């Protein structure tokens, strides 16, 4: 084994692609302190800030996704694709990585495509229960495909696929010991149930609208609310923090403590959120975003709901069904215990280590 192996990791566009990429890099660094790690992302996307904040170098490609309507961006896509493939070739030729890892996003598509053409070993980390078109195409030449859900043989070559789960924050694994610390940190009333509402780092407009509409109803259920509305919506919703038993936050730094404090969670069902909620084992109502490729958030949630591990509520059903479903869950201790127990059975807490195990096997001697 080399003393200083070299890795390129590419993934971005959303936190759901960036966080797993950084978690994999951190685990590689733990094992190989002298490893040389370079990230490749899309220019003007959030990875260009988040990756350097995590302590890693990153190079940007001129690439973006295809919009659903006719736009100038779509007309530019072929030119951007050619540019990103050419830039990827230059990066790979100069850096000479031992392995290239992709966690999703259009930048990772370009880098992995060129790496496979150059004979460099590649690893795909697929977070969702329904893969996007980029990873489906790349998988035909990938050496390993690390997946988070069962039954993906219809999308990927079975012989190169391994069930690992998604990387999650390691501080979430022992949150049961942090309940008292969490209640103190958020200044919570220990006699009340705590509802945690998560819309992702940017926020979820429809969930925020739901909370605004149903706030009086929720408070009538004798709960206290931690409402992460997202930075895009904070100015609009921060006024609700003036209400007793309501905290509106744009972003939550201590996810371990907020999960420890929560009794029930309302959340989107992006892959990273689902994986974290399996680890922490709290009763959850998933409200999938309908505005994502292949409707993969609904499929992610359904994979948990089909094992009786969560409740699924579509955006189109919120007005008609939300109050009845929430009231039934918050008042039914047995259902809370059952959901909590079942979702925990689906957790894969050693995902990051297993993914890096697979990467290490591909390092050329």
C-alpha cells in the first residue's frame, strides 16, 4: 500500500452530495494522514465554499444541470459538457489520482466519465433509493457502486454493487446520552414533547407555509417547537419566535443535540436526512419534496414507510390530512415507540468506514 495515496472526490450542488463527500475524505485522512485529496465541483455551487471550509482544496468545472423548461442555460449545456470533460482530463492527468470517488451531481459525472476512460479506478456513492440518470450511466464502467438502499440491481451491475448506507455525522450515534444537555442547550421544558421541523439548509417553502398555518393547532397539542425554516426564509418567519414554546432557526449547528431533544420530527426526505433519522430513531413524518429529479424523495420515504418505520404525507395531502395524522401520532405513545424501533432497524451506522474500505481495495500497489 502506498504511504501517500492520491484521491479525487467529486460531488456537489446540494448538501446531500457535499456532506457524504467530505465525510469520506475525513475517513480517508484518518487512515492515511499523508493522503493527497483534491475535490472537483461545479463553479458557482455551494461546494466551492463548503469544501474549503472543511479543509480541502477544490477545483471548479463549468457545468450545471438541465432545467425543466427551455432556457439559455439548457442551450449552453453541450458547450459546458465539452468544457467540463476537457477540464476534468487536465485535472486527472496532472493530479494522477489512485482512485476517483463520485457522490453525485453533474461535476462528478464529468470527472468519473473521464477517469473511467483513462483506466483510473472509480467508485460511485449513490445516496438515493432511485438513482439519477448520471449515476445509472456511470455505473456501467464503475469499479464499485456503494448504495444506501436494497433492491437496486435493476439500476446497477450487481457484481460491483455493495450495500453500505450513507455517511452520517458520527456524533449522532450516541444521542440518547445527550437528552439533558440538549434540553438545556435549547432551553426546553422537560414536561412537554418537542416537535422538530426540518426543511433542509436552504429551507422548504411548503413546510414553512404549513407551520405558519397550523401553529395554533400544534401548540394546542401541548408541544414545543424547534422550527428550522432555512436561511432563504428566516427573515419571513423569524417573527414566530416571539410565540411561547416556538423557536425559529435558520440553521442548526448542533444536530446531535436537536435530535436528542426531539420527540417527533417533521422532515423532507432527502437521502442524508433519511439516513440520519434512521440512526437517531425518532418518530418521523416525511413530507417529500415533489420538485426533485425522478421524485426520489418520495421513493426514499416510501422505502422506510414500507417497513413501518415512518409516516408519509404528500404535499398535496397536507391541508386535508395533516391535523388528523399529527394528532394521532403525538397522542399515541405505542405508535411512537413502534416507528422509532422500526426505523432504527434500517440504520447503517458504519457506512463511511465501509465505503472507504471499498475505496482502499482499489488503490493500485
